[in-house]
């Protein structure tokens, strides 16, 4: 049939010229069911089915459709519909398009990456702050050293699978309302390898891998926090059929500290001082994760005041330097007094008066925001 005798492809499928992919697919599927020669009794069913298939293949391809819209049939005519042209799909291709199977199957099974492993590691608070390099002991599957991962006893060779003839696939013809189609599946006997082992390895028994307990060192960087993970590439389980090993993911669980709390890269510590130190001021020693540091308490310090020790916090995981240590002061009122202390407090109370002045309530969070400049 020359170009002058061909019908417009949009007319063949019964769609508008602005039809999208879903509309084309729906129209093609409906017409293919109606005019497939194995189903239709119409005398021109075969020709109609070829025409429908040709129209769909052109319009379903963006480049061919653009050429057809611009030049008509001449823009997509490449010397006929045979081996030299663009062809059109057979009936098994309809099933492959719509249902995911047909005569074009996957290649025989190739390299397969090994599984990733997870290791839960508990570290101390200071180890998280400064970093550490613990040694982990784990059991994982590794390539069998006896057969080098072939699964066959050394000195023997796997043979071609007789069921799939080495292709790794099994093709089975099935019947449907449209006729016969071919279903391609992975060969159940060789699991897609295309070969079977007749003399299994005496160590791995043909599985290609063996379990081994190994010690693996991991570098935990300074500044990690609870719930973070460290990835060790290639330290997971061995791959199959020449595939790469998986990764080892170390999940970190940080023990709480007796005194310190962590807020991002800063450390928080609550420190008690007595009323005399708060009222008169003092020079005190403050614990840090390094050496103790001096801190000046000014006269009149109130409970909840926050002091900052620069650079005494946590190392910044993404950046340089360290955070700060925030010292939250709590003025501790004695609950037991000696007779002498009581007399002194009574005398002090007489000089201070008993007037009560209401103040706006400010919690610890607000005081921390002030200290952090938030």
C-alpha cells in the first residue's frame, strides 16, 4: 500500500490529534482485541490489525509522531514494514506492553550485590564528643575460599543447565482469548545462572558463600550523636556471581552522661551555688569534659542565670571548632541551719525587709535562648 492509500493514523485509532499516551494506549488495546486475527472473524481482520499496530507504534513514539505530524506518512516511511523498516508489534508484544510478559525476557542472571549489614554499637558520651576507634566483631557471609565462589569442588566445572540450555530462562506457551503467547520466567533448576553444579564444593556445599566471624575497626568521628550511623563500604555480606559486597552500617547509641546534657554542639550543666556565693559573688571551678575551668560568679547572681564557656562543647561534625559549655546556675537554699546560721539569716532578713515584688515568670528555656542569643 503506497502512502496515498494509507489512512490517517489518528483516524485509524479513532483519537484526536492531541491525544495523550494513555488515550493512545486505550484505543490501541480496544482495537487490538477486536481485530486480532485469532479472535476476529472479519475477512479483513489481519490487514486491519496490521494497520492498527502500525498507527500505534508511530504515534506512541515521540520522535516518529513529531515526524508524522510534520511530513505525514512520508516522514515515517523507511522502506516498508519488514526488517528494513520500523515494523509493528506482534501479538505477544501486546501482552508484554499491557501485562509485563512476552517473548522478550531478561538476560541470564548476572552479578548480584551482597546484603547490607547493621551493627548496633553503644559508645560513651565522651567517646561521641571526642571520637573513638572501636573494633567490632561480627559474623557475615563471605565468598567461599575453597571454591572461590563457583560453588563447585575445585577440579570440577559446572555444566550447562539441561532445562534452559544455558539461557537462564524457561519459555512456556500459554493460551488466551487472543491465542497463544509465550511466558518467560527464570529457570527454576539453575535459578537463572544457566549452569548447574554436579560436584558441589565440600566447604560451602554449592552455596558459594560461607559464614565467617571477623573483627572490623571503625573510626567514629568526633561530634557524632545518638541515632547517627557510620557506613563502612564493602564490609557487608559478599556478593553473588561476581557482584560487589554490601555495606556495613554501624548504628550509634550514646550513653547518657552523669552531669552533662547535649544541645546540638553545646553542652549543658546545672551547677549549685549557695546563697552567700550568689549574693557576694565568687570564683568557682566548673567541671568540663577536659580540665576544670574557673568561672566568675558576679554578686547578685540569680537562680537560672546561664554562663558560657567558649569552646568547651562538642566538636562540630560538619565544620571546624567546638561548641560551648553552658553553665546553668541554681542558687541552693539550705533546708537545715545551725543556730548560728539561723541568727545570721534573721539579722540579714531584718535588713532586707519583707516586701514581696511580683515578677514575670521566665523559664529555663527562655533563659537559655537569651544565653544562646536566639
